[in-house]
C-alpha cells in the first residue's frame, strides 16, 4: 500500500474500485452493441461481487480511507445507474423494476450530493445498505441472464426475482432511513466547522 498524504488514496481496494468503474463501458458495449446478454450478465455479476471484495480487503488489511469511503459508494451508484439503465434500454429486465431501482438511486445520490455541498459529515454505509446492494447487484445480472439463450436462463430468472424483490424493498427502506441520518450529519458537520 502506498500512502498519499493522510487520505491513503493508492490502496488495493481503491484500485479494484477504479477497475470496476473502467470496466463499465465494456459491459455496455457487450450488452447494447454486441448483444451478448449472457456475457454481459456474467460481467455485471462479477463487477457486483468485486464490491464485496474491495470492502473485505479494506477492512482485513486496514486499507480503509476517507477517499475510499466516498469513491466506493460513488462507483456503486454508477454501477447501479449505468448497469440498470443499460438493461432497461436492452429490454431484458421488466421496465418497472429498472425504473424503481433508478428512481431510488437518483434520489439517494442527490440527497448525498446536496448534503455534502452543505457541509455534511461523512458517515459509513449501513449494513442494510450493503445487504440491499448485494441483493440487487446479484438480481439484475440474474434477471438479464434469464432472458438470454443460456442453459441456466430459467433458473437465473427465478433466482433473480427471489433476490430482487426483497432487495428492492430493502433499498427503499434504507433510503428513507438515510433521510434523518443525512440531516443529523449535516448539523454535525456544520457544528464542527463552527468550532474555533
């Protein structure tokens, strides 16, 4: 691990997160240009799983950083929005499901951005936030795979709904819970800045 100032930007978890971000265009090309649903679904699933990997490495090897606390959720949201938006354009997953994911992600993303602009103190993602992220990052690739000609398509379709519905409900519950947390951390951040 290379430390750059107190923020420790150059860490393995941040590198993995960066690779996830840079791989998104490959997914979009596979799905929308090459029309390879099964391959795109597999890639999207791998990108989702690496979110757990970089978090585990950060905690296990003490490579957490303030930069990573901002960068990882940003890439997660980009993965959700670009991945779900591409799947929506492709038509491989029902429109209502994709729209529900996108509306929630845009709302929470705007809330976090506005909170940051007005001085919000950063706070870690809740365990429930991580759980719904895992469920949806697994469900969307499975649902996409379920509309392909792959031999596992039927099982993937069922598995996608099995994980997707609870994940979607959980994502909205967590979004609502975040509202008072953001407001409290805005007050805390402003109070800290007001101290001499």
